[in-house]
C-alpha cells in the first residue's frame, strides 16, 4: 500500500484516503470506503470556499480512528490562515467523520463547505487485478430528506451507500454543501455518517446478525483493543525498537480480524488494501507464527477451514474432497461466479498447513477437545495429500491450474506466474511439485500421526502415517537434491526433471524437518551466502539466477514471514548464529519502518541502503508480516512446549541485548522467558 495513504479499519470495513483525508481519483486509485469486497465510496473530498485543504498534521490515533489538521488553500496561506479544519474520523459499524471548522479571525466568517460524494461500487478483486470497468448492474442516486442514497443493483446483489449529516445541508446528487457563519474565534461542527448496506433476501442487511457490525463507539473499541493486548505476553527489552515492533505487531494482528457472514468468531484477514478477507494460507501461517502469543486466534481459523473444506471435485473452484480453500470473497465477481473467489481452492499448501496448525495449537494449549472436534476434517485433509494432490503418480504434492480463466498458475506461496523458474529463467511445465509442499506434507503426516496416537486412539493409522512420512523423506532427499550444486531443486516437473533455481524455498525444508542432517549444512551455507542473504533478510531468488529482480515479489524481494520460518528451521537444526543473524536483520528492518513490516521489501544489499526499500503496491499492514516478529522472538528465546511444560533455551545476539517475555500462556499457566546478555551458542 502507498505509504502516503492513511487508513482506518474495523473488521473488513475500511477507508483509504490521502493525507488530507480525501478520497478521489486524484487522491489515488486505491482510495475509497470498502466493505466485504465492494468499494462504497470512490469520492469523498472536502473543500472550503472552493479551495482544497492542505495538511498541517495527521494524528493516527489507532487502527479505527484518525484526525487530520488542515487549512484551506495553498501552502503560502499557512502563515496567515484565519481558518483551520479538523477532520476526526472513526470506524465502527459505519464510517463517521466529524468536521470542525475554527475561525481564528476577529470578524465573523461566512464560508461554504462542500463534500463531494460518489461511488462506483467496484469489486476489490477486479481493482486488484487492474481490470475494473463499467458495472453490469444499475447504479442510482437518490436525494432524500437530509441524506444521499447511492445504490447499485444486479439481480439479487444490492449494495447501498447512505450518507447523512447531524447539521442541515443542501444535498444534491454529487454531495452536500453547508453555508455557515462562524463567529469570531468560534467553531462550527457537524458529524457525517456513512452507512454501507449489503442487502440480501427480503432486503435485509446480510451482516445484521454479526456482533461486530452492531453500533460501537470508540470507547468500546479502545476497550476491545486493550483486552486483546492484555491477553498477550508483555515484553521488556534493552532494544526500544524491538519493544515497539512487538507492540505494533500485536496491534496490527488485533486490527486485522473480521467476522465473516457464516462464522461469528473473528478471523485473521490477510492485509490492506486488497486482501481484507480470509486467505487461508495467510491465516494459517499467521496463526503458526503467533501461536506462542495469541493462541486464541487459531481456533476460529481452524474451524472455518474445517467448515469450508472441499466436498466435491470442481474444476472452476479447483476443489477436491478434503482440500482446504484458498480464499473467500463477497464481492460481485464472486457472487455471479465471474471469478472463483466466492470459495477458491486454488492453493496446494493450505491443506497440509491446516494439519500442522491443529497439532501446533494442541501442543501449545493442551486443547484436545478441538482436535477431537476436527478429527474428520483432519483425516480428510491427510487423505487429500495422497489421493488428490499426487498429480504425477510419483508420490509428491503437485499442482496444475484447472480453471484456465481465473485460476492461479502457481499454487504455492510464490503464486505469481514467474514465481517458479529454472536458473536460466525458463519457466517450467505443469503439473509441478515444489519442494516446500513436500516438506509441509511430511510435517502434516508426522503431526497427524501424533494426534492419531495420543488423542484419537488410532495407533494403526499413526503407524501408517509415520511410515508414509519416512518414505516421503527418503524419496524427497533422493529426487530433489542437486548433488553438483549442493541444494534442493525448487521443484520437479512431471517427468522428474529438477527445476534448478536457487530460492528461499529451501529454508522451509528446515522448518518442516524434511531435510536430512547431512544436507542441511550445505543448505544453510547457500541461505546465508551473499547470493541469497541481503543483510536485511533472505531473498526469494538468488542474485545469479536469470530472473533475479530485487523488486520482483518472488524473484528477489525479501518476505519477513519467509525469513521467520527459515530462522526457526535453522534453529531446529542447531544453527543458532545463522538463525539469530536472520532475526536481527528482519527486526532491524522493522525498526527502520516504525515497527511495521510490509508484506515484502526490496532485496537490495544492506550496504547499499540505510533502510529497507519498500514499494507502494505491497500490502501493509499484512498479517503474515505482523506475526513474523513474534516467531522470530520465539526462535531467539527458544521457547517450545514440551510435555505440558515450557522449554526456554535463549540464543539472542548481543546487538539485541536483554529480552524478557513475561506471562507466556499455555497449559503451564503463565511463565516467563528471559534472555540475558551473552554470547550465542556455536552452530551446527
């Protein structure tokens, strides 16, 4: 997201504006008021006496509230301005903006305040893809007593924007005008309310049953945020930057939650601006990274994944029985199946990750009831790995796009068309089995075996899964290993040809545990080489590969979550110093960005830039990046659940110093982890 844009949000209703608070094409193509994948306002611009307002300051109070301090006219007017304007806006069921005009002159001021209003009711999926055009439905504008109603209707799909004011206004089809006189050193004020309406059967708002959509005021929302923060461990550290990053991560994770139409508990959304919905991959990885800190976030995530698992084979949705969906959308393109996003299953990694998270959640909470509740769905997910995911007949999880109109070419986390390539830049054929998918499947089988043996009371099933995992590990280390280069192929084509690019994917093999001990040393050497490690973090693609691009999402940029998983994997294999080096780089990058990591940042060498270089189009805040510092903290402190107790084995570099994490939740109650200043253990 463009760093110049200002956002407020409550659930997946949010406003993006420029730094003077305006929404318009001129303010930026992303700006608008959005809810459930529809843009309800694409114009909301303020003028005073025909002049635009210029910014003095923006006070971003929290994720649901902000204030803009403005003056009319150009910058030259600042020194002798006799008027100033405060736009105080907040979100809570509706979008509210309180306008305050202050007259600083000794004479009365007669002024004309104009707010231009409009909506294109665009679909966020189409906006993200850059293909939004004329709508297929009918748009109407109605001037009613004291309010403006903007409506869009296509068959049963009805969306409305209703704007009203607490003070009288002249309302027309393009906005509202206030003609007021403000006394010397006086103020004038009005509160504008913007309702977003999503009509369903019998004209009822489809969100009416959602507790999160009922009227809430800032004090209640402040209390909700305070309760969220108090439930998490607290941190004390020598590094004020680390403390700020930790706090920012928790706040962003608390903000990036919403209630879906079908599930009332609040779920993690992927991130601003285009992924304010449940993207299963992002949700599962977010919960895995945050499990030590906010285990309660995993419960609704797991339950929704279970409820929405595949039941039939459907090429349009790329659905199979037992498969976990990729994303859920609510906009027009989903409603009319112009695109498959109403329930899109075009991901090959969500299903094994579902099993991994369920096991990890039980390890951290001892909540066996949820494991029993989701036994059927978990068995179906494990069955999908063998029955439906093996597209090549070679025993590997593979993918191939089945929906040629709207499906993803690549269906791992590197899901851009050029995300997987050969070292020489050639793109591979399909079906394609990427290396990290095999690691996830291996991990899922072992974790499923533990659940079967210890909780479901099915030792025979556990034995079978363990045999399958051992066989998969043996075959994987034979077929994916490129002996003359000393690293794993990023993928195998259908005929077994190794796709030989050097990528960050190999770090996930350490996280899942599928790499053998003897091969891990060479993998670590590659990960920490200058070709992959930038100083800020590990790049997605090595610099000597043909498609390397430091600002390419999956061809050279650095992803915080990718690095957090890799750092945890390095620690798992005993590479403490290398793990700490990755953690230090990512946390240093967060410190340069006021504690908020974007989805990714450029792969330039750290020596070339004094700060990580970000791009305007990258999601921020993003849940998998907000949770990455939490996993890095877990890794540095070496906190792991172990038979109902908490194991703590710190390995914190001197550059970070003293770290204390207090009141870590789990079956042990609340325990502390303290890492005193000292040297790191030797690696290997």
